[in-house]
C-alpha cells in the first residue's frame, strides 16, 4: 500500500506545510489530504517512497510535535450487523405499533441499548 497516515500534526497545518515537510526530506509524494484534527493521508508513487517516508519521518519533530507516520489502514465494517438488526427488531417488535420494517431498526436498537444501560446504571447506584 502506498498511502500513509501522518498523525500528531498541529491543528493549523495545511497541505502546503505538509508538502514542504516532505520536500525538505527529499520525499516525492503523489497526493496529500490534510484533515481537521491534526492528521493527513499522503499517497506515494511507489512502496519504496512510502517506506523511506516512514523511516525518515516517524518520530520526527515537526512544530515541536513528534510525528506518527505509518501505513494507512482502511476502516473495517462491522461483522454480523444484519444479525444484530434482526435480533433487536424481534425484541422491539413486541412494542411496535405496526411500523414498517426498514431504517427504524437501527434507531430502535440504539434506543433499546440506552434503556438497558440506564437501567443497569440505576441498579448500580442503588447498591
């Protein structure tokens, strides 16, 4: 994978500053995407360039902060979500008034879990 996660950036940093950082280290980048919250994703033309960037910049002090430079990992989707939706719908269907199936299941599942958590918390405080 040729995309790296760059973390622990100052919040005010922009694409030009990140591009300059890589240029100063003689690292060629293809694309830079700076996100709010102090991180960015940087694409490299090949894997060897990405590896060199990790070697040179992981832990490097940038504006007084040590950078985190590591391979970007895509978010993984939850497994067995349909099973959770079916079980929550079955539990909550007893109290429903004939609502059509569909998007309400997710909200009902969240609502149900909030009720259970509040009940458990209340019992814990009563002890």
